[in-house]
């Protein structure tokens, strides 16, 4: 069974989800594919340790600092998507990369396939899909919306105004 809790951020409300001791989801409440992968039989439990740890991570992130820890994660998705999501975890705070760069690094011939996997990331922010940009530093392809992507990059001191 999954457990959820809510977090109010300066750029939109988030829902966190956990299964046991691992985080399985973190979505903006109004984003595309909200709740994808979430057990339909879930309950509220804001006191679950991994959700409290995730709240602490979010507090640090939204204060404009790089969290120095990652809550334990459980990636729910196809092996291909999990491979892409693991690659996203290597993008440092306040840095960006392109869909093409990820495709090249993983030996995938299609940046479009990378975009599909990035867009279906179940654990936004912690798996930093917002750090993936289009060629020429264009902001594109964020399930939470382009304006929110811009805000997240600006929190990380990447000026996209």
C-alpha cells in the first residue's frame, strides 16, 4: 500500500507518495500524469519517516540550497525509463543538460524517446527532470509546465528569466 502526504511549495502544491520506507512519487498537483504509478489504494500518512525526510529535502531545495542527501527511492517504471531516471540523478544542482546529451550518453538513438521517459518521471525535483532542456538552451517539455520549469531553474540560480 502507498501512503501520501502534501507539501505546499512557493510554486505550487505537491503530493508525495511512499511505499514502505521508500519514496515512489512526488508530483505537482496540477501536472500532467499526476499520480502515475501511485497505488489506487493509498492513505494519508504525513508522519511516515520517508515522507518527513522528503519534506526536509523540499524545505532545503526551496530555500535555494542544494540538499546534501536523497531520500530512499523506489523507481516504478520500465527498465528503459528507470535507466533514464538514473541518468537524470547525475545532473548536478544548478546545471542543465539536453535530451540529446542524455541520448548520446546512454547510446540511445532518439532524443524523443528520452523526452518520453523524462516526462513520465514519477519523482519530480529529486529526480531532476527540470534540468533537462532543449537544444540551444530552450525550455521545453516539462510535465509541470514551462513557467514552473523556469522557476525551478531560477531557484537553482540558473537564470532563465
